[in-house]
C-alpha cells in the first residue's frame, strides 16, 4: 500500500494520538474520571492514530480515494 498521508497530516495524527494516549493512561490510573469504555476507546483510537501517522498510510483515505501525500 502506498503512502497517502502527507507530513503535516501525519504529524497531527501522531501528536493527537500521543495526547489521547496520555489522557487514556491518566483515566486508566484513576487520575481522570471517565467511564471504562471511554478509556478503552481512547486507547484504541490513540494507537490507530499513532500507527497511521508513523506509517503515513490511512485505510479510510484509501477507500475514499484520498491522497494527501505529494510524493511517495
């Protein structure tokens, strides 16, 4: 699969994923109060965003035919 996520988009995904991961970890340790389902959901979303940002590949972009990467 070719890259379809540009640098800025990838950077935003990684930073956002890390922020969500930190929030999910705080919630898991009880420092922030949220339902347990929300904590698990935040963790999963964080992992997906980080992986998409690092690999610069987004399955949803591929399905929709979006290509934000100017050069492979």
